[in-house]
C-alpha cells in the first residue's frame, strides 16, 4: 500500500488534510487567511504519514524514509513531529491530526481528500501587506520551534542543560577536576529515557556568573537545569548538586556528595538515579558509562584533555595553552586517542585552519596517532575529517570521516558542527548543512561558535531575519564579544537599515583590543568603513583608518581599505597605487563583506584611468582566482558572496550587460536578496545603468520588508 499511495500523493499538486490545504510543491499549509511554511524534511514527514493514513508507522520507518542517507538521532524525528503538530495546530494530549502510539510510533488521524479546484493558489511573494504579516509570523514560529526546540508541557521529552559547576578550591587544580567530573555526569545523564541533555561547559571561558547562565538557559527553552558547586578541602571533596525547574523557578532536588577520584562513576550514577526520580523518568540500565579507565593517572589525563578543550574553545588566543595541556595528558596516558585528536585540531588552529601549511606535518602526525590508537573514537574521526577537508581538500573522504564520527556519537556537537561546515562551504548542500548546524546548536546551545557558523549559513541562504535571531542569541551569550556585535551589524545592513548597522559595527570596533589581529578584527573594520562610505560619510571612514594607523604605527596592511576610500572618492589613480601594494602581499584578497576581489577593484580603477589593457589583465586574474579558489562550491551553486558578487562585477566592467542581467536574474531565482551590496558598492553602483538590473533588485524588496516586519513583531529589532 505504501509505495502506490505515496506515488499518488506526490503526483497531486494540492490536497486537503482536515481543515488544511497542503501544497507539497511550495511546502505550505493554508486555511482561511493563514499560511504556514514547513521545512522540507517536515513536509516529507507529513507526506509519509499521509501515505499511511490510519496506520501506525514506526519511528524506524519514518527515519528511514525522511533521512535515508543521513545519520540522525531519534530526537530529530521527535522534534520534527513536534514542529508538524505545532504547524497543524494539533495537541499531543488530544490529537486531531497525529496520534502518538507509545513504544510503537505515530498514526495520522485526519482524513485526506483530493483538492477539487482546478487552479492552484499562489503564495509566492510579493503579497498584500496584511497577508505578509501572517506569513512571516508563521515562519518565525516555525523557525523558533525548530532552532530552540521549545516544547509544550504535554510533550514527553524534557530538556536539561548542565551548567559549568562552580569551583571553590585551589585555583587551576580545582578547575581541572571540575571539568572532568561534569563530563562524567553528562554522559551518565544521557541514560535517562525521554531526557535531552545539553552541556553548558563550553561557557567556562566566558565571564558569566551563575545568574547569567540560568537566564540564558531559560530563554533558550530548557525546562530543567542542573548546577553544582565543587569544593576541595583538607578532608576531601564536596559536591553540592541542585536540579532546578526553570519554568516554575523552583528546586526539584538538592543533595551533597563526598567525592574522590575512585568513586566518581558511582557518584555520577547516583546523581543520575536521583535526577530521574525527581523528573519521574526511567534510566536505561543497558547503557553503561564508557568514560576513561579507573586509574588515577587515566582520570588525570582526562582532566588535562578537557582543560585543553576548554582553552581550544578560546580561539585564537589560547591555542598554545591548549597544546600544553594536551601534551600533559598524553604524557600521563600515551595511548590517549582523544588527546592526540585534540592536539591535531589545535595545530590546525595555529595554522589558521589550513591556511598555514607549516603546521600540516604536526597535525597529520597527531591525526595518524589518534586513528592508530582508536579509530572508533569519534574525536579521532572528527580530527581526521577536519584535516582531510582543510589540508587535503578531499571533501568526500572528509564527509565519510564526519559521518563515522556521528555514527559513533550521534550527540556529539562538534561532529555535527564540523560536518555542517563541510556541507555548507565545500559540498554545496545547504539544506543538509542547516540540519547539522541546528543539531550542533541544540546539543551545545551555549557555545558561541555554533551560532557564528549558523549565522553564516543563514546569510548564504538570504534568510536575514533568521540570521538576526541567531546573532542575537550569540550576543546574549557574550555581549562583549565584538564578533557578535559585528554579526548584528551585518544583519542590519543586509536588511537595509544602515543607521543601526553603523551603530553596532561601531560597538564591534570599540570592543576589539588592538593586540588581536585576526580575520574577524579586519572584517569588523572593513564593514564599518564600508558602511560609512556607502552613506557618503568619507570623513568618518577616514577617521576609522586613522585609528588603525594610530594604534599600529608603521603597519602597511591597510592598503586595501585606503584603496576603497579612494575608490569612493573617485580618486582612481590613488586607488590603483593602494590596490597594487595590497595585492603584493595577498593576491587572492577579497574586500569583506562585498565579496569583490582586489584584482577586480584594481581592474575598475585602471579602467577609469584609461589603462584598458591593464584592466583586462586584472579581470583575467579575477576569473582565474574565482574559478580555482571556489571550484567545488561554484559548480554546486551555493552562492556565497565572494563567488557571485565578484563575477557580476566582472560582467559589468566588461560591458556584458546582457550576461549581467541573466546572471543577476539567476541569483535572485536561487533566493539571493543582498542587493544592498550591489547598490552601495562604487564599482557596481557606477556601472549599474541598465534599468533591468535595478528592477531585478527592486523585486526582492517585499521579502526584505517582510523580514523586517517579522523581527519587529517579535521584538527582535534590538533598538
């Protein structure tokens, strides 16, 4: 029945499910004036249930049908069912559409009927502003439900976040011991049925107090919270544990334990049993604790490795410290595969994640040792996947390594995040990347790096409203992080609110220490300079340049920013000089966030000075760099800015307006909406004479307006 029924459903353009009109092609549900857009996997889930209407479908069947070639945890299905119920306005306690059959699966209750009208409704933008308000409100509800996984009280799954324990003792010794014990507790808690456990230990490198972390966890939708204090004293170690209900603001259970290095597993097991009893949940006794061996040396090695992980999370300024602790861990336990894996990742970090080949031999040696010691260690597979991706450029082998890591540890946030980066940046599979990055965020919701990459993906997908929400989450975690402030600024600019963008970009620049000279440092300055230039405020742009030079006298790395200012001032000869100097040190450089190469800007400046042969030579170099540098992503059409923006600029500089129109039309067809980058750039703006190009950019304005309205309705404008 399943195969024939599903084929008939898929052939229908539209069908009715209860009171809802379902349009699989557009991924939407509608009734009256209400429209809900489902994520692709949620629509696939619905279609599979429809194909088996009235029958019980097992979880295994659903996961096999909806995620046939992907390793996913059962929680992905649970969350998708929850999102589908929410979209259908259903209630799991008194279901009308989807019934949960305990220990068996799910059943679709509502009647499926063919849609009789001959003409299908269209829900494509632009729409009337009243309808747009309803649409975007529905979209945000779906997004928030998907990203933060807020569940109703009737849902059987509960969520718990384990915050970093307070360490009261003798400095670093107590801190190291705390990290090791919390890791064991988290692993033990994963044995509780119907409880999703997330770690907040990644926040230990931020200057947060306990009250801050509780508020953050509550805003992110965690219904339960485990916290503790860890104290070393002459008579032993005391751990005070508290289980809190974040919604009722009450203590569910609290107890003190006496601890030593030999009884940590027993204490962790006891804590798990007490938490399960307090939450009225069952513990899966078939799952045992699989932490390090019992010897004190092994546990001390675990502590050093976790401390090293902690410093590695403080990129880029604590990698040397991380390497020091990984090496201490290896000295205590030479067979420690996870320590070798972490050491390899730290070496790759010192190599600017693959850009400095001098660190490759050390990274490769550490990866090889990790795999030789234990190829079934997910940490070894993660390190191998990163190395294959960054240094070997063997993306298919890298994917196999990440998939193996996820098979070994489905709840490993780092494995999900690194796999998501591969899918996003190298394999051109943004939908799969979104799933992996959302999983990483759900599994480790208090790690800023997850939000950094999720923000990047939403920008690539031109979902700037979701990018803003993600940037705000990062900002809530660490308000003094310049990166978070800069991301908010970029989201504002993409949403065409330059005044707010300037305000937040200025905050990002003010928060940076001039001892920090990483990629994000320069991008923050480039963004602020570009914002001032696009507004015609050349004096402010030059003032930012003066601040850079004042704090770093004699530095000759600001040629590209100076060239950009000269370009806006139409001082093309000066721009040629600056861009030429910049290209001597970095021939593949790109001005961020416009995504236009310095060679292309040089071609524009040379063209304006009358040197057409020199201009064409520079454009040929841009063609070569663009094709070689982004070949995989380019062929798979993922549309990051540095691929398409530069190509559009080259078309216009060569006077190929027909190709430019066709190319821009194709970009917009694929969902691109960053026309502000076109309209504000001197190269594109000055050659943007074809009215068809302007009309194409104007066509995305209604969608941008809808995004702004949605954010304002949800109070996320940050004003």
